[in-house]
């Protein structure tokens, strides 16, 4: 249920009613580092993380170049 927009943006919506966190998988291609577009936290490509997401926000991540 997470998806890419182009090659550099990862979107991971929360789809369960009243849920405030979700597991996000960060693709490893190109030795990527992913930056949370909401708070600037960094995640290594090829890893998973439990991400906190307020009900009124959308979790999205940008690939660092």
C-alpha cells in the first residue's frame, strides 16, 4: 500500500481508521538514504521502520541525492 511517485518520492499512507503509525519499507536502489518530508528524519535504503503519522498528515519520503 505504499507507492513511488517517480524515482525519488515514496508515499506511505495510513489506511487503517485511527491508526497513527505504520511500517515503511525504504527501497535500497542506488544506496539510497530517504528523508521524511514531514520532519527531516533520515532512513537507510533497504530497511524498514515504524513511522509515526498524525491523522491529518500523509507520510512521504524523498530520496537524498
